[in-house]
C-alpha cells in the first residue's frame, strides 16, 4: 500500500490494571504503574511521545482497567503538551491483549485509520515506529512485529520467533517455550492494518462455535469450568502463532536497546537507558553542572526544575530527581531515582536505589545495593514516607511505606 496524505494512523497503548502491577510493589501502592516516573517522565510517557513521531497520527488510546479518575489528569496534560488527542478507555474486565483491542474496535476505527499501532506500556526501547510503518507497508501483510536478538539463555522468558532471513516473514511463533527455538524475541510493539479485527473476531467466533457443538462427556460435566471466555483473545497464542507462516505477519528487527519493566529494579535500569537516549531526542531535559554555581553532574542526569540541589552535591551517572526534592551539601547520588518531596541530608550517599515519595535520608547515612537490576534485592527500594535516620546504612533492602529505620539493615524486606 502506498503512503498518502489522507491516510490516518492511530496508536493503542495497553496499560494493564491494578491486579497486573503486583511485582512493582511497593511503588505501585501509591500510583498506577504506568504513571511511575522513569527518567523523570511517567512510564507511559515514553511510548506516547514516540507515537508523536508517527506521520498522520490522529489519536492515541490508552486501554486498561484502572479507574478512569487515576488517568484523567495525566491524559488531559499530555494531550495539551503533545497537541495530540489522548484518550483513556477502561475495560470492564480483562479481555486479553488482542481482545482489549477488539473490544474498542468501533472507537479505534472512528477515524478510519489505515494502520493501528499496538504497544505495551511496560516496554522500554527506542520505539522506531515510523521505520516500522515504512517496512510494514513494503511487506504488504496485516501485521509487523518489532523483534530483537537476545542471548539464548534469556530468550525463553519471552515469545520466541523464527523469521525468513530474506523476506522477514514470521514463520513460527511460540510464547515462552520450554526448549530453545530462536534468539529472536517479540518486543511487544506492533503495527497492524484494520484486517487484524477480522482475525481476532474469527477466534471469538470459532470459540463460540466449538462451545455450541462440543458434546460434553459425563466426566467433563463434573469438572470445574476451565474454558477461556469467547471474548478473551491473547495476541501471542491466539493470533501470532496461528497466522505465522501464512504470509500475513512480518518482523522488523531493532538494533537498539530493549527491556521489559516488570519490577522496580528494572525501572532503574530503564531510567538509565532513557536518560542516555535523551542525548539524541531531548538534550534539554538533561542537567549539567561543574560544582561552581550548581552541583557537579556526571553522565546522564535529570533534575526537575522545582528540586533544590546544593552546589556541593555530586550527582550521576543515571540519576533522576523528581519535583520538590531537596538534596543537601556533600550528598553523593549514583544510579538512583529520587521521587517527589524527598529530603536527602548532608553527606548522605544513595546508590542503586529508588527513594519513595516524601521519604527522608539522614546525615551521613547510606542507602545502597549492588545494582543487579533483575534480582529481588539487587536495588534498594524505599516506599512512601520512609525515614532513614542519621548514620544508618541500608543495604539491599525493600522497605514498605511509613517505616522509620534507626539501625542499619541488610538483605531484608521490612514490612
């Protein structure tokens, strides 16, 4: 299909819901996971701002099952900031990754788009969306997946796929296989033509037909019902696997970074990736300083304009400081996320940690970890309103909200 000025594109970002963010606790106790700040911006902001680069973008939809009020302020602010209509659509129940798209098909097709992007909110990458769209048009299929090459050891945690090296056609797809299939994995970023709705609708219809025709044995009749609801459609098992090898789906490989933000530790890793990307995409967001009038800044650092950082502090690399935070004299911050209204007093050190809203760290204290982002205690997490008193060392701990620490602790989850 050739590109034309009249063609419109819409983007759908799946944001999940409160039952999905359990691995993100204690940080998701205060705020929906998609609104948690990474590199100084809400997690969902990164895919949204990437969508802004898509030619002829008409609308962005956020689909999930959080309460609408939790997204209302953000959606209004981001629509005004990017000058693109952003709308939150609340699912009445989980419909699966493809079922959620299908559930709102009439709204999504309101602008008669020629293409629909589908992105997962908890994906961290450079989102090469215009390039994907161009490749997709050349392939002529109904969908194109963003893929990346990973180590064979880590591939089995994701959807593994085999593509034709010459044509990039998706030949085989399997979700989290028990045996090694391929070192190419699905990144959770797609572009489809509207024909995808026919494919999803066919799955629901087939399920209904099977449910009607199936003769139930007396043994089965006594078993608890385990049948998948007809309107619950998974993109990977129900759409990608059956359509692979039928000249309908293709792949676009990214050579940039890619991670999944499943845990607080990974949010710190991804904050660093986005901060380094800001050098190319948004250098104005990065702080600088040489210790004369402002703090010494090393590497990629974001400091909110309302934060107060003492000129004798030393910040970076990979540090994000949120609104109204106060960083005292002689403080050293390395690889950390400092959230709103945090106070870090003189000569304290924070490294490989996330410091929750309204928390305080006393004089000469240390909050630290080894920085193994994907292990449970590889990053120290302080929940909301945690007080670390003077001269206390907190190493490799998760601390739930409203706790006061007056003795040093290591390798503990403090409830």
